[in-house]
C-alpha cells in the first residue's frame, strides 16, 4: 500500500461546474479513498458556484473573497495586485507548513501557480498541470506564463504523450503525462435505438456548438430532399449546457430552421446519455475531454472533430468513433448520418468504446499518480 500523504490541489477556484473543477473533486475523492489527506484550495470564488455536496471527505479552502486587481493598468495597480497575491500566498504557506513529511503540492492551473510560486513550498515537491492541448496553450497568452511558472516545478503533467513531446521540444524537460480518470460508473446503458444525437458542454466558442448546428442544418435539408429508407424521420439533436453563447445558439438554430433542443445544464449525465444513440463533440479545441470518456463508458459511439491529441488518444477512428477534419461541417454531418443510418455500426462502435475507456479507469490512473509521488521524492 502506498504511503499516506498530504496532497494539496491548488486551482483557480473549486466551485464552478467546469471540467477542471469536476476533475479536482473527483481525484480528491479518489486520493482520499486511498488513505491520503486531501486539501483542495481555490484562489478566488467562482462567479456561478456549483454545489459539489456536503460532508466531503476532503477539505476546501478559498484564499480570497474578492478577485485580484486587473493585471494591467499601470504601476500602482501592479503593486496592488502583487500585494494581493502575497497576502494569499502567505495563507498558502501556513497551510503547506502544516503538512506531514511526504506532502505534495499540485498546481492544477497556471494562474493558480502564480500564488504557489510566491508561497513557501520548502521540502515539498510541486507538480504543475495543463489540462488543455499544447496547441491551445501555444496560441494563447498562457504560453509564456506556463514556461515561466512551470519551468522549474518537479513535473509538468499534460494529458497525452503527443502534448508532452511538444512541451519537451519547447524546452520543458520536466513534461510528463497524466490522463484524466474515468469518473462515471454506469448502472444503465442506452439501447442505441433512440433517434437522438446529444452533446454536453459549456456553451462557448471553443466548444463549437455553432458548427454542430450547421451540420444539423445540412442533415435536415438532406432528409427533406432525399429521405433515407433506413433512417427514422424523427432524429433529434439535444445540446445540454449553458454559457456565454447560449442565446446566440438559440438564435442560430431559429435562423437555420433546425429543431434543436437546448434544455440547459443538467447533472443527470446517466439520464442524458442513456436516452441517446450518438454523441457529438464539435469542439474547436480540447484537452482530454471528460465528456467523451463519459459517452464511451456508456457505450455511445462518438463523432468528433480531430482537434486535439486528447481526442485522438480517446477515439480510434473507425473502431469506437469517427474523427472528422476540424471545422468541416459537411464531413461532420456525413459522419453523423452514417451512424444514424446504421444501427449495427452504432452497436459495434459503442461496445468497442466501453472496452477502450477501461484503460483510464479510476484505479489505473490513481496507481499512476502514486507512482509519480514516489518518483518526485527520490
């Protein structure tokens, strides 16, 4: 049995209903089940807090009740921001100093790492993380900050080997791989006979729901002009989620004349996935999509844009899903139609997906984490 450790997971916030926060609470629970003592620390509060439950088996702390001063705005504002960060870092130092020997700090986001870098981590390894693809970071303002703040940590963990190799070529010799663990345990499965295509995710530009609506408009137009003899005429598209693009997506659906359902956010993942027969992931960028893990665990075949190494890591084209040229909505529509018209192919790919995701089972991934903890203490 692995040594019991104090594990500190530091993230921007631990309250949003987002992929990173879901990951933090999930691994916090998994580490606790292995006998570790876990403390999840958010820098600030989320604007829209989600209730992750009561009587959690790990501790939660938020360093600041108010957001920090903006990064830009002159020398005075910069000094105020630094003073703000140092105050939070001092509190972090107090938390870290209470750790037993063998403690670990995990900075799950680069913004949170700015506070960790100012804190006293003496005697404890620091593990940094990036939950997006190398290309997504490279094209953003986060790239130089990742190089600066994660350059000297004991490990920079990314989601795929392809991303780790890219970071190594960019000079980050500490890059290593840690996938997200499967976080659902299905108790029911879809029969893949419901004429429903579904997607779940924050409604934002990078998630690409607008391209899914364009694809659905092509499918709808094609069905009107040349109905398929093998396809029920009642296939429906459901987009679950909320976010800044929600109203724009509703307007787009109306303008395109497609009967897409936008029910809003849901916590009933099993209910959603067992009521569908195909999962669509139209994202422009991704890390290691937890929604694909969920869909495959429930036996749903997936159609996705081939927009990130994490997607290719999860989906083997023509085996457990279909990968589409990024941004090609006509090709995406054709891939959906192929599955819509072929119940046998849906079943074959769905069963392959259920088998495939077991390599990311919670216990397998936690074993990898514990081996990592041992390595950074050698």
